[in-house]
C-alpha cells in the first residue's frame, strides 16, 4: 500500500514539474461588442471570425440585441456586466451624463490612418456623436432618408407609372389601388413600429415641416396638421393590420400591398431577407405637400462604435474599433449593400456595381443631417406615438398638436431652467441646409 | 423495607433556578426556528422590502435612471397623477379587463374540472392539454395570438371566412369595438388550466361517501353539483377567486405583445402604462421612473383594496352560508 502511495505521489510531482515547464498559453483579451443591427449579422460575423483567427492577443465577442438596447446597456453597467463596445443607437447625452462612455478624441488624434479612412475629425455632429470637443463615436456610413418602395406590377395594373410628387396625388393613388385590389391587394401598408416616421414625417420634412423650430429654439408641431389629415385617408385604405416591420415587409414582398416606406436598409431586406422575385419593385423619393421640395430629407450617420468607461482593456477595445472602421472592413461593408458611404475616401474605393439595390438609395441633393434636437425629460407619449394616434382617430388632430406643443416646450423650459440642457437656436437656419447654420446655445 | 429514597423523586426544598432566557429559547426550539426562517426573511428583505423602500425613495423625485438628472419635485408627481387622465383611463380598462376575464375564466375552469373529474377515458391527457398554456411564457402567448387574430392573414378570420360565418375579416386587433374580446380570449386560454387544476385537486378531496349519499337521496347531476360539489369546493373557490382577481389586475405582458395597449389606449391596462413610463419609449421621451414608482404604489393600493373588499365579501358570504 505504501509503495502505491509513494508511486502516486511521484507521478503527481513529475506531472507538476512537466506542466510547470510548459510555457503558459497566452490568454486572449476578450472584447465584447453589443450591436442592435441584425441586417449585417452575416458580414459582421465573418469579419469578426477573420479578426479572431488573425489575432492571438484579442478576441471579439459580438452580441446582437435588438430590443430595449439602451436600457439593457445601462442595466449591464449597473450590474457590472457591461460590454466593452456598443453600437451607436443610444441617446448620447444620457450615456455621457451617466459617465458611461469614453471620449475617443485622444485615440483619434493619435491615429492618422484612422483619420484618413473615417474623416473622423470632420464628421462631428453636436449632440449626435460629439459634445463639445469630445467625440464619442465616428460614423462608418449613413442610412439614406426614407424612400417609397413600390410594387411596379400593382401600380401598372391601376394605371400608374411611378410615385407622384404631391401628397394629395399619393393618397388618391393608394385609394385607387386599394379599390382595384377588391380586398385581395391594397394600395399601401403601415407597420406598427414607428409608422409615422416611416412615411408621413419624412413627407413633412421635405415640405419644410420639422418638429423643432431651430430659429426660435422651441418645439412646434403645428405644421403636421395636413399630413395627419392625409394620414387618416391613407389608413382608411391601407392593409387592415399594422403588424411588426418584418411581417409587413414579408407581405410587401408577397405583393399584398403596393406602397411601403423605409430607408436604405430595405435594399438588403428585399434582396436577402425577403427577396422579391415575383414582381419588379421600384424606389422613389417621398412626395411633398405641394410637389415642391422646401426642406432637407433627414439622413442618419450610423454604424458608429462607443467605448464604455467600464471597459477594462481600452487599448484593445480601440484596436477593435479601428478594425471595424478600417478600409478593408468598410469597403466590404458598403459593397455588401449594408450602408451608404459617408466619406469620399471609402466612396472612391468601393465597386458600386457590387452594391446591388443599394445604388437606388444614393443620396438625393436635398438630403442632409439635421442638428440633434436637445434631449428633454418628457412626460407622456412621444410625438411620433401621439401623432399616429391622431391619424388613427384615437385623438383629435388639433388637440394632439396642442398637447405636444405644451408638453414638449414645458419640459424643455424646465430642463433649461434647471441647467440640464441649453436652448438650441440657429438664427440663420435654412430648412434645405439644416446643418449649415450657426448654432447658438442659450441659457434661457 | 428499604430506607432508600430516590433523590430524583424526593421532595426538594431547593429554590427554583433563575430562568435563563437563552436556555429557554434554545429549549423551545426558537433558535432553530429563526435559523430556518432566516433564508426566507433575508429573501423577503432583499427582494420585496428593499425594492419597495427604493420605490418610496423616488416618489417625490423626477428620476430617469441617470443620477445626474435626478431632481426633487416635491408634490408634483402626486398632483400629476390625479390629473393624469391616461392613468385613470388605464385603471378603468384594468377593471373592465379583470371583470370580463373573471366572468369567463372561473366558470370555464370549474366546468372543465368537473368534466375531467368524471374519470372518463383520456381525462389525464386533456388535463395536460388544458394546463399546457399555463407553462408557456406570457410573451409567447401574445405572439401566438398575434398570428391567430391578424386581420388579413389571421388564422381565426380564415376559419370564420371558410365556414362562411363572416364576409369581411374582423379587425380583432385594430377595431376598438372587439379588441378587448381578443385580449380576454387570449388571457382566458392562457390561465384557465391553472385554476382548473386547483378545482380538480379540491374535488379529489371531497369524500365519495357524500356523493353516494346524494345518489341514495335521488339527486341528479345538477343537484349534486350545486348542493354537494360547489359547497364543498367553497374554500378552494375562495382561494382561486382571490388568485384570479389579483392575477387579472396585474396582467400586462401578453397584452403588451398582442396590442401594446392599443388601438389607441383601448387595452392599455394599468401595469402596461406603468411599464412604459418606467422603461421609456420613443424619440426624445425619457424614462419616468419617479412618476412610475408613484403609480406603482397607487396600483398596489388599488389591487390591495380590491383584494380586501373581496375578502370582506367572501367572509360575509361565509357567515350567510
């Protein structure tokens, strides 16, 4: 028995010596990235796998969560389980006030290659990706403004060739197509997910109507009235349900209704997610109230990455951000049709023939980024919800507008009086060139 | 005869020992009891009392989850609450929803329990089938019924149209006139299996002798149900009713998935309104955790008041019966 024990001890000691002689395997630093984009999942996963194979010091772990993104991040920070990098779909001011995000300006200034590819120092949008001198994220690309996607076969069957320039004609077109469809096909369809934003709000924008009066520094929803009235007419002839975005996309792809509104992400949706093969589909600018373009159509700089303050390996996280916004990564991303380039550097390097239907969403000459409207502590429904409720007949239109004007401005005034925010005024504001004016921040 | 006296039995003149509190606690099993209670008490303190106190803390604050934005607003949340038509409308909607749900779910659960208690072939199978919705997550129930109630491509409208019962599809989720019915159908489907099991369990505890006696007395099935089964199920029925009432008042998850409180605010029940306030929705809208905390307390008061009223009524009925 003693012999056996001695033998066992000897074997264990020998094993210990051998193991201690083996050089310790270098552990990778895991950088966790939370995204709320699902449309580019395949490309992102492939590129992340490529990175992970090529690097023995850093590993990227991507997690996609499309619901309740900002709340989930704040909860994760509180719970000590925060990721290292997050996608930019958050309210910047909240994240900054929470001391949750890192100013990337020092990293950017020290990296000329990054500046060259992303044009980071010139793509600063106050309140959107930057506050003062601090830069919290840099856009990789941009999403176009909303377009009308339409079923050419259904339009032709009702005697139409394309999308008209005025809202009134657009309404009449939807009515006729619904009548011609005789309960089987419909002129137009709306989703339950932010329906106002996807068509009517953008028609108002190009008509020069915006919910923030930049010249006077206050909220003003009065201009939306004709669009809400037109909305009531459209809803009356629309496909009877307003289901989730993907359900409605699937029905559009099946030819259930003719008119759908959404931005450039639909290029990928209707070629990959719900490929349309049974009919031809077109892409057209949204109509305006009287056919004249009086305001810019909003484009959204996007696909930016924020580094969280909770990140323990900030240099490694910066390496990951650099990779996500490297020339190799972005050229493939744009050619894959996931986004539109925002810098001339990338624009000149992509093969546009590979972009597929994304080319149909090339920016119009009246598309522009709007100055970020101050984030206010609002009580009650946001304007998109309330205006849609008015369209659906659940509120009177005038009462809805008056209530929004009151609530938004009261909250704005209070936040300013408490010193949380300042009043944004652009005295020389031009609705066709919203970013061109001189921004002034007032204390009252 | 022995002179030996057992000292333990001999009368003693020694004064009684002073009572040792620690000893008495130990001897009475108090230490063990407290130790066994400790996990539950700690759990209660951490998971119920602390969050409740936390809610109280923010009732007088405007708080959106970001400490830098927190500010004391005094009575403003309270005055806002009394003037908040949308909240009081949601309270009314909750009462309406709870009433309709109870009207259907309790009789249905009872009838199914009686039928399945007949020891017919396949009873166990159907018991499992009816109970199954209870184990499905509320959000999944909501999603399932979204497909069932869809207007254009919904399963229910498809069946009705194929049977020739309707010529035009019903807007189950878009028509304010019928959406509450859709919500009630979903919640009854999801919940009646649970209450049915309570009733089945209650019925199995009723002695067979009682039924035999009623048969000898010539009672028919209906008489047996109303004169024997129902009275003897009264204690279970009371518990089930209380659970059903409190449950109905707290429902919101499946409604959130099915209608998100719409169309308009037609199915916007109390806790759904509070949830949306606390977690925030939409552009520029910020979370209203302070105000939401106040409404949560008010909701707790409302549910508590309803439960107390029910208990009083139930007690009165006991006295009468």
